[in-house]
């Protein structure tokens, strides 16, 4: 009897975590403009990391320094795992000189 209660609690926690993840993804989809928004002259992306590393100012600065090489600038810190970045569409001209994908969605320094 006691084990079924524990399993119920664990299942409830798993479902709640899944719902939280779904809401966070929905927030990104709702508030993150399309990458190909050339009409406005700006493009946007959300950069992810695991383990809430963007809470650490040094890790945040390192990630932003890497992204700035492609012209990305911090628009908004969504939480300790996600950053919304923006850059002018004209920055695409320098993408061929980069040694990384400027549209990557996860930070290599904080994964």
C-alpha cells in the first residue's frame, strides 16, 4: 500500500515537470519571432544550456562572448537556462568565416 502511494507521488512529479517543460517551450514559440524575419532587419534565437549555468556570471559572459563573434547580442535572459539573442540580418554576411554554426541552439561552453 505504501509503495503505491510513493509511485503515485513520483508519477505526479514527472507529469508536473513535463508540463513545466511544455509551457516553457510554448513561451519560446509564442514570443520568439521567426529566424527569417528579414523585414524587420533583425533575427532572433534562444540559446539553451543545461544545469542552469547561465546563473554563473562567468559562464554567461563566456557564452555571450562566443555568440558575439556571430553578431548575436543579449536581448533577454529568460531564466538560468535560456537566453534570447538578437542580431541584425546583415550579420549573416560574416557567417562563412565562423568556425561554428551561428544558429546553434545550445551553448557549447555551458552544456
